[in-house]
C-alpha cells in the first residue's frame, strides 16, 4: 500500500505526532485531495484538547487547499485535477429539517473537517464531496487555505449582518481574523475603523483598509467610536470579553455587535442591549458554497491573508504560535 506522511493526535492533550499512514481511498460520495497547504487555526484546539467528543487518533486541519486526485462512486461535480479547498463545515445529511431548508451549516448531523473525520495535516485527505469548494486560479494554495476558515467566517458574517455601503463598521482586533475582517469591510464599501491596543498597529491597520484607527490604550473603544458618530457594526475578532463589552457601548442605537471570536469569560450585561435596541449576533464559518464565494471575492478584490509557513513536522511549533497569538497572522503547513 502506498504511504503518506500525516500529523495526528493520539489522545486529548497529547503531542502532535508525525506518522506514516496508508493513503486513504475515497468511498461513495467522497473525494481525495492531494494537500498543498493547510492552515493552523485556533479552533484546532478542539482536537488538541478534546473539547468535543472525538475518536482518536485524529488528523486535525480544516483549512485545506490542494487538488483532487481521486473521486469515489457517485461523485459528479468533481474530477481529478480540480483545484479545491475544504473548510470547517465537513458535510451534512441533506435530510434533517435544517438541511431541507437549505441551512446546511446547521445540519443536525453535520460533519466537521479534522474533528469528526481526518483533516488536512497530511499529504492526502478524503472528504465528503459536498464539503469541497473550487479555488480560483489567481489564488495560490498558501493564500487560499486561511480563507477557508478565517476568511469565510469574517466575509460571510459581514455580508449577512445587514450593513449597507457607507455604514461605519469597526473591527476589534488585528490578528488572524481581524486582518482579514479589515480588508473585507473596506472592499465591501464600509467606512472601516480598526480597534486595537497600541499606536504601533495603526500603520498596518491603515494598510489593510482602515479609514480610522482607535488606540484603545489611550481611549476606550466606546469613546472613540462615539466621537465618530457611533458604529453600525462592530466585528469582534479577538476573544476579549472586556473589549467586546466596551465596543458594545460604541454602537449606534440598533447597532450590531457581530461576534466571531469566543471569549472564555462572561461578556456583558443585557442593559445596553435593552435600552438602545442593540443586537449581539454570533456567526460561525459557512458552507462549501460560502467558502467558494469568499475565495472568488478575495481573488477579485485583492484580499489576501498574511501567512507564516511550516513543514508538517513543525505542527507543534505552528500551533503554539497560533495559541500564543504570535503568528503574523495565519500559520500554514505545507507538506
């Protein structure tokens, strides 16, 4: 049997292990992808620490870019050689009440790439055909991989929040999610404001598309935003509950706090929401078609992630940089 290199976790809390495995074969409704790049995401902690019920050993990775090299029976949309990517949403049942409404991301039996089945920390990966998105030729694998989680999460949330061109959209945090959120918000025609701590990030924020920069070390986000007339939307990309609560007070009446990062501590009291009719909305990722539209928008609008590359055997190092917020701004494994 032909062999491949893969990085697996054998137990919750264990170390990443570089192993040799047989190259998997696609079954009915599946495709096999030769991986060219796989992003390392903060959400890979789900597998690293066993946050969800997981069958180990498991190969993590849900920001996969590569080419299809084999298709299983009853797969018609895809063929060998197609440039494709796979994100967090790893498939759905098609028959539950949410799938019947077209809400595949809410499928009662949804699969998660790298969690319910093996992911992209490997030279090859087998995935359900419905989880696959086409990659435009103008995006390299290194550029495409982070867009399949961080990208689709920020783009999809912003385009569904109800804001209109010219509205004031603030992005809290300039990290793996935030540096993409700023680019998307600016390209969508919003008056884009960056919220971050320290003057040293202002130049970068403006390069990414921010029209205004609020240094939260010298002024609160609420104060800074209200001086600009208030924000219609604040996209929260850094998991800091206090910063999110402060940003909530910078919204206009009936404005929206759009949360795509998960703080571990309680975030706020409901009083500001009740008094001014503000909304708090969460958003998680998207389907394969959402990913495909994210990739197309990014290619056409010149939205690109900033990346650091690592070999498969450096997975532990790459994961540590992500978790310690040292990656600038997305870590990507290249087999």
